[in-house]
């Protein structure tokens, strides 16, 4: 028997999470199940296929970020994380790209998780909003990814 504090109805779940959030959680569950299968597909192919599904603006940025990560941090392993391209070190996500269209946002996000070696005193950014990638943004991403992966 479940306790009143842990029992939740579908109506409560619907009020707690948006449809996009529920879809992301379901996608993550599929990713976990796929990772457990012995007949895994190449994780890089999976990430590239997810990038190919994105709308043009997000796809262009995701392709560039993927190329930058593979170039400056070849030791990071690509994988999907909540349906987003992510790159891991020792099995933990270091950096990820969240498409703007994923949650109907006005900007994409380049984010870094706790494994990222970006510590800078007592305060440092862990995510960046992206609306386009120019030479300046690419240079900063190269620097951040290289630091994060170290």
C-alpha cells in the first residue's frame, strides 16, 4: 500500500509537469533502457540522428557544438540525455545542448553539469543562452569545453 505522501494521481502529475517535461522524462527512460541492451547502437550515431531531427536554427548550432566538442575534447563520449545531445566523462554528463524548440524556448542552451571542471572561485556560470553561433561564441565554447573536460 502506498502512503498518502507518495501516492499521486494522473491528474496531479498532469498539473505538476508540462507535456514537454513528461515527454523528456519518457525519452530519458527510453535512453536508459537502450543503454542496458547488449545490442547498443553507436552513441555518436544516435546523437547525430537526434541533431538531424532538430529545426534548422537549432540543428546548425548543435552540429557546430558537436564538431567543437569532438575536436577539443575527443575523450568525451557522446550520448543522449533527456533527448538532448550530451557528452560524458566517466559516465557522467559534462556538457549538453538543449534545443530552443525542446521546451518552446526563445534560445538554445549550452549547459555544463557538476563533472565539468569550470570552477572559478565561489561563483561561475553553468549554462549559456544561444541564439546564434559566430566566431566569438565558437571561441568561447572551445575554451569552456576544453576546461570542462580537463
